[in-house]
C-alpha cells in the first residue's frame, strides 16, 4: 500500500478526520453527514514539503467490494472492478476527498465496484500521464494488488494521456467525462435524450479513435471500370471511421434540431397564452424529481442515485391564488459537467433560460452544499440563464444539520428550507412561487355579459382575478391581465356614473 510521508502532526490530523467521517461511495448522498466550518475550513498551519506534494495519498473507506455471499447472488452480473485516482491541485484535503467520493458515487451509479482510491498532490496534472510516470508505476502496483480491471481518473484526460497511462497500468483507463457519458447513456429513455447522449458520446470519441493493425491499412485506390487499383493509396480504415462518425453526428444534430422545433412550438404556445413557467434545476440527487412530484403529483421516477432522471418533464401546476403555471424538471448538474453534454443538452437546458423563475434545488444534507450551488450556477452562465429570478430551495431539511441550514440561509438571502419527503415547507414554497411569478401589468374593471363566458375563463386562466361578482347584467370582474387580453375586454368597461 502506498502512503505519503507526511509529518507526524499531519498524520494525526488525517487519522482523526478519517475516524470521524466515512468516505464510502455513497458519502455524498448520506443524509446525516454535515459540513462543518471548524473541521473543513482552511487550515493556515498546513505546510507541504516536496516529498508530500509528490506522493500518492490513499483515500480510505471507498471500497465497495462485496463481502456477503447473498449480495453476490443478488448482483448476478460481474461488475467492473475499478481503482480511482485524482490529482489534488488546490483547496483543502477535505475538498480532494469529497471530489473522489463523488467520483466513487458516479462509478457505482455506472455499475462498477470501487476497490480503492488514491489522490496525488500536484500543482497541475502531468501533461503526459496525468499523475506522472513514477506515480503511474505505483498505480500499476495498486491495480495488480487489488485485481482491478479499470482505472477511473478524476478529470478529463487528453487522448495522449489516456494512451500513455494505459501503457503503464496495463488495464483500461477512462476519465470522469467518459464515466458521466456512460451513466447518461444508461438512463436516457426518451428519443430526444438518447439522441443528445449519442451526439455527446460521438463528440467525445472522435478525437480518441485509435488505429493499429488493419485500422491503419489503406483501401485500394480508384481505377477505371472497377479494375485493378492504380491511382495510389486511398483512405485508411481509421479515416473512414472518423468520416462515418462525422456523418452520424451531422444526422444527429439535424434530428435534435427537429425535436427542438417541437419544443419551441410548445414554448411559444405557452408564451402566447401568457402561462408563466418555472424551471426546477440543481445538482444531481438534490431531490428535484421528488420536489416536482410533491408540487404536481407528476409521478416521475425518484431514486437515491446520481442522474436517476435525465428526460425533462413539464407539468401544469396552480398557485394557491389560482394562477396557472408550468413546472419543468431539468437534467441534474454535477461538478465539471462535460462540455459535450452541455452542448448536446443545450436545447433541453433552454427550458431554464426561457423560464420566468428558477427553483434552484440544493441538498441541505450534503457535506459541501456551497460547492453544489457554485457548480450549478456555472452551467446557468453557459446556457444564458443568469438574469432569471432564482429561489434557492434547500431540500432534505429534515436530515440537514441546523447549523448548515442557518449558514445557507444567511448566505442565500432568497432561500427557503423544505423537505420533499415529509412535505415540510412546501406550502411556504408555493406561496413564495405565487409572489415571485410575473404578474399581469394592466388592472381592469369590466362587466362581461353572460354570453361572453369564454372571456371570463381567459381572465381566470391568463390573469389574476382580484374580485368577481355576478350581477343581473353580467359578471363584474376586477382583475390584472396582460395587454392583449385587456384590449379584448376594453369594450366591456362599465360607463362611469
């Protein structure tokens, strides 16, 4: 086993930390783990010498190897056995461990068995092998010791880094991006979701195609009449593969554009009818689908796993005052979300940018919820949703540390604590949504004849009714409506006495 040569006081602090916190693969989803400023804050006294900065530090408690024979029988298929490796370039030791614990949770979601995890302290990843040639040899020893068949790196590796690291460790090497793409491929259910994931996978694979043996052999050249080829060498097989992938990508983009047209038409119809829209966005496994089910009874799949639901769901909802709006559940975000996915899912994420209000859901029981907020807002900037009003919904409040809730609510002025599981705070959230949704600008008082009942229905559906009274002449309405509807109602304004 490999360990760092740290000073005695650092060894003791690491031991104390690891005795109090378990970093199993589901640590980020554990409801009773809370982040503490005293434990996890910056420690000014830490100093790292050259030997420690260059060492691989074993992260304990990540193994998910099965011990009980009943578990082995339950999992009938043999899972991939993986070793995780990360490069710690900045932040505290707890930040590095949390990042690797999240990678372990991603690996488990993809169907792998995590055997071990190590972190190396470096100023920046090695451009050749990600962790350096010497540490790559140490990683090979760990792979042999554990019997792993895959190494998962906590970062996006260049094609050269992948090849060089595989040459040393002698097993398959994948990076964080490939792992997330694999999870998306498993969980995509709708036609649009599958197309978006396929496009992202092809964008990722195109520069990483490798050629050897017959892949580098050339097709024969042209020749008149289909006879013997005499015009020199043609494409290599790998060039043919790349051309076919580009053609498939172009076809996939066309299909996604056609699907986007249908989504745009529905969105324009809602705008034409002046129906406000609310988008639920947030970190993966923060409880977005649970919140959607609680608010609308949508019946969306809920599972304690990363990226359990990918396909966007739009449902009709109603505020306590009777105003109709749409509620859209969007794909979950994660730290360092691959840019291929951001591009492929851009049409889906436009639901966030075009909404009137964002419910930004964050897991209050997470060890570092502030990191979740920062990661999601980075994606907001990518999709142009920076100017949309936002309510920070701190979910899982029943399992969160009260001190963490207080800290979050102090930092996020426009926030509310709820529990989608127990229903606590949901009524307050509905009232907050009602107050934050954009209100019609024109206030009118009209006397609508009973023969024009359709206009009364439109006022209820598209506007905000302040008072309603039934008189012998018709329905006396006082309401706030948008300008277009106000123009239709202008002829029914009662004459001044």
